């Protein structure tokens, strides 16, 4: 199973809006999301299931893909690692899953899967971490396929 973690692009700060879920992407964030969406659309299989936080900034990031996606309430800001993995059906899902969500949760998910403990790893805005679950010689493994930020595109 492939699990692709995509942090939403740059959004306006809380001081500019009262409700965290209503924070929108900045013009820079819109450009970041577009660049990363182009790369993802070139590399993601057509069968990829896309699940997205209900926060406006995550929804706007997802819309740049121009693919169908499902809004999942369990992916709200400050969601638990277990909530994200459950929504993605990790590691049983037959199709790749793209999760568009938030920090610090996505960093905690990556750390949990790669080193077995939820460390506070930083994932930059609009960056993608692509993880793959596989079984090799009877052992379960998680392989880091790619880490890419929008500035690299």
C-alpha cells in the first residue's frame, strides 16, 4: 500500500480570521498547491483514493488536483495518528491513498510509520511524503519513496 501525506499549502494566519477551519490559502499557497498537484497528477496512479480534511485550506489544496476526493471529518487539525491511519485503512487498503491534512499530525504519522514512535517531525507547507508498505522475507516494512516540497518543483 502507498500512503501519500500532503500537507495543505500556505494559508492565512489565525489573526486574520476567527475560525481555524475557515482559513484560506494565500496567493503563494495557491501557487504551491498548483505546482505540487501537477507533480502528483503525473505520478499518482489513477486508482488513488484522495481523502481530505474539512478545513478550507485543505479543501482548496485538494481542488488543485482536479480529481474526486472525499472529505473526512477525522482529518481535522490536531487529529490523532490513529484517526489518520484508520481513515486511510493503513496498511490494508488495496489502492494508494493520498491524505491532505495538517501539521503536527502528518509529521507524527510519518514518524510512527517510519520509526515506530510518534515524534514531532516537521512537514513543510505543501510538501509530500510518499510512504510504501510492503512485506519482504516475512517482515513488514515501510519504505520512504519520496519527500518533496513545492520549492523543488
